[in-house]
C-alpha cells in the first residue's frame, strides 16, 4: 500500500476507535441524585440527596445517541435531619420497605458539539412510572489521571409532580407537590 494513503487510514481508524459506542458504570462515590421540595406552601425549601446509587450510561458520540439507567436506593434518603429521613423513608411517604428503589431510564435526545443536552425518559417512583425529561447543564469526558480510564460526567436537572406518583404527603397542609430533581453523575468507561 502506498504510504501516502496509509497515514490517513491510520488516523481514520484511530478516530473510529475513539468514537465507538461505550458503556460507563456510574461511580457511586461521584453520583448524587438530589432534590428540592416545598415545606408548608413556600415557608421554606427542603433539600436532600440519596446516598446510594448505581447504574450505567451507554454513549456513542459519533452516532449522537445513548441511554441512561440510574437506580436509587430510596432508604438512603438524606435531608441531614435523622427524624425527617425516617419519616420520608417510612410507610407514609416513600415506603422504602415496599418500594426499595426509584429508577430513571432515558435516552439522549438532543446534542450540541459538547455532547448530549437532553434526556427523555421515565421515572419510576413509589411503583408508578411517568415521563420526566432532564436538561443536561454540563457534560464532559476526560481520561482520568488516576484510574487511567475514560470518565464522563454530567449535571442534569428536571422537575415532576410527586403527587403523580402517589407521594402526596403534606398536600392537605398546603405543601406544593413539585420536585426539582438534579442528577450529578460520573461514569467510568467499561469497554
């Protein structure tokens, strides 16, 4: 083969290898679904997080496609208030013993030059599944200097009405049912 053609073929081959579909396992130490909920119709805003999360992201930069699957352990809810954590994980609200997980599954639907911008998916909470769309505020993939593997991270945000999922505790006292959901993720490339 002529050397003149060999160099471009090698470059194209390397680019294709870098653009292949990849699976990323979510790093539980760097993945934190968090949320904001109303307290007494605007009296204050309560913020919390879930301390245990697993999942995967499949991403193909060249094809501008991918999917997300985040599994949340509902018993690990943390408002930094022990009694409130017990109440919310208990039978009156999340009922973590009956519904031990919440799950968000979606597909990337919009892209910019920097990567995916939107995830269209479904949230399953309290045994009920409803559509929830997430906007991706930031997305970045880098070679991790310590792990020596590619790592991708994102910050996504969306909103839903918790009463739609049968989690309407406090509604009779004027609690607004809107939830602002944030999912901060980092995933480690597996293939």
